[in-house]
């Protein structure tokens, strides 16, 4: 949605509509007249830098979109976009790695806005290669050739014919929520749109058209559990996500840590046992 706009007026209109706010509601929140909101959105008035920043924050616009809007208005970008290995992000990077490592033996991973896996703990590595055995062979092949391993992408692993979705026992329960999550991300990061639609097509093929429309029935459980069929028996997990509370850099704002927790005692025992084995090898 946001990737197609080219003017400040369209950017602000789209961002407001994404928040489901009327011009009047937005004007009341910002303490300006509805007339001024209308004039800015129509291009008849230009907001000051301070007002535009307040405007975008009130709409909770992604940092990347805020930078784009600032440029469209003729102002300098408000936020940096350093790479994760930049020295300026060293403390934040260290905190993320510690957070992921501390979750062992349960799986945890760092994901960016496009669902690329930037770091996995030992539990996540074990689970990934258990669910997708060919992944271990592919990674080993790259290492043997002296090549840098290509970053894993969770959506690619789901879309692969012999990927993660094939191992999900309760795909009919998980698919609607997963698809809604991916589409929500694609609205803010248009590069995800093709994969979001590919995932919708895959789910429709496997489960029927109801998955892609809102006619499915949610489960009564308080937390959605994903169940995987593995050689070690069925493993069940639920997820919790961690993000930076007040990021001031686009890269940090795009990152999240996914923590998987055992949803039953059998899964907990299996993870504990398998990670102990890997430690002794």
C-alpha cells in the first residue's frame, strides 16, 4: 500500500486510513483544525517539520514511512538506517543475541521486516533442521564450498513444497492467523506482497477458499498453538514476540525476536533431551 504512493498528500491519506481515523479525529488528537488537516492532505498547505513529525507519530507510521514522508515534504530524514553490524548498533545487537541465547533449549530467532532469519539459538537451529532436513544439507554444502550461507527466509521455508507448512499438523487452525500476520506486514513493507499472495494461494490450495476470506472459525484456546509432525513425535509450541520499545533507527524498528514455548510436557522433555545430546556430541 505505502510503496505505491509518491506524494506527501497520498502518503498522509493512506497512513490515516490505515489507522481508520477521520480527518476530524486526527485533528482533535493533534490539536489543529480539521480544515488544516484537509488542506495538508489536499496539497493546499505544507506542514512544518515539527507538525509533520507529530502527525506521523500520531498515526504510528513505520519509521521508514516517516522518513519517506519527510523527504516528500522537502525535509531531511528523521531516522537513521544503519546495518545491524554497524558499530552504532553494537549494544542493541548484543542485547538481541543474549536474549535469543537465554531462551535455549526452547527455540528463538531474530527476524527482520522481510522475515529473513538473522540469528537462531541452538533450539531454533535444531527445530529448523528437524522440520526441514534438506536445510542442514544445503547449509553444510555452502560451508564446504567456502561460501557464506544465504540468509534463511521463513516465508520461503513455508512456501517450499517440502517446507515447514508440510509439517504443521493443525494447519487449518494456524493458516488464517499466519496469513493475516503476513498481509499486515506486507501493507507496511510492499516487498513482502508477492510472498503474501503466494502464501494465500498455497493455503487456498491445501485448505480451501475460506482461509483467504474471513469465514473461518477461530479456536477457543487462549493461545494459538502450532503442532508439528516430526520423527521425535508431535511437537507443540506457542509464540511470543519481543521488539524494541522505543527504536530510533529503521533497522532496529524492523527487528523482532520470536520465542517459541513448549505447549505441552512432551515437547518440553524432547527439547531438553535433544539439546543435551547436541551438547555432548
